C-alpha cells in the first residue's frame, strides 16, 4: 500500500495492530472492553494480544472464525520457564481458542552463550502449535548488541517462526528502529516468508509510519500486510482513531 497521508498511515496501521492488554491488573471486564475496542467504525484490528488465562473468555466473546484473531503470550515475560511449562502453556492456549502464540526466547541463556536453548525452545513450541501463527519475541532491548539481535533473529527464523518480534513491552527498552532494521534485514536475507512485529513504546501514527517506511525500504513494496507485519501496542489505537476522525497524530517518539 502506498502511504501518502497520515490518514492512510492510520488506516493501514489499524489493519496491522495487535491490540494488547498485558497489564498485571487485567481482568475479564478489561478483556470484554478490549474485544469491543478492536472492532472500530473504521475497521477491525488484526488481533488482540492477551494473557493466556483470558483466552477462553475472549473466544466466548468473539466466537469461532471471528476476523479479530486472538493472540496470547507464553514464556512471558521472563523467558525463563522450563520447556515443559512453555509447552503446556502453549497447548492449553490453543485448546482455549488462541489463533496466535507470542513466545519469548530464553534470552538470558542466549546471552550466556547457549544458542541451542533458543533453537530448542522455538522448534518445540512450533511443534506444539503447528497450525497457529508463532511469533518469537527476542527482547531486543536486553540483547542490545546488534550482532546478538541478528543472531537471535536467524535462530528464530531457522526454527520456523512465522514472525520475529522485538519486545515484551516489559523492559526498559522495547521496540526501536535500530532493532527493526537489523531484524528486517535478517528476514530479507533468509529469503523465507517471515513476518516482523515491533512491540512496546509505539504510541502514535507518526511513530508507526516510521516502521512502515523502514519495512518497505528493506522488504520492498507490497510486502507489508497482516500476514507479514504487526504492531504490538496498547495505546496506538487511540491515536489511530484520532487521526481517522480528522485529528493530528501525536509527536513521533521512536528513533535510533
């Protein structure tokens, strides 16, 4: 899609948004509100992203086959759970009605030099949800070094991730354009059909537009669509609706 105006950027970002509530105080009432917010007068978000314990409740609200997909998180946010616990989380989430699994890699083990821990986790969770969309969270703000971000991206892609995702939104540094640049180049160089999801700290249409333009520059025109690009955000929808309603996007907050 060619983006020429803030309104076009807002409309496009809406279709790519995983509207997120991973707050510690989330409850069923908040999930009901989230499901309603995901269905706007201007169109639906791509998905909602919620804690595993609320998946069954969200599925009751949205119903089978609803265009708003249900994503949930596993090994989240620490990345430190046992393989058995993560597999159980994953299988239960699928049984409860999740369409998509956002899984945190064991990034502390990776930083300690254990690449195999990442490979094993991605491949095992992939096997546990063969028909679900698997988004692998690298926690790039903790990896920090560009070489680490690149290598973690490569391992996740090799493990058959459907998406690679920057962040949990639970650490000091979340999505950045620098990390996005590295991850998108890893996807391009792999020559595989893998999507990209920046998450955490993206709160404005102007901000989102920077990521869209970066992805188009690296991946080429017409690559960006809900099957290859998502935004993970809780507050971005407010700015999207403001722009689509005739307002002006908030100040850009992302950057290198």
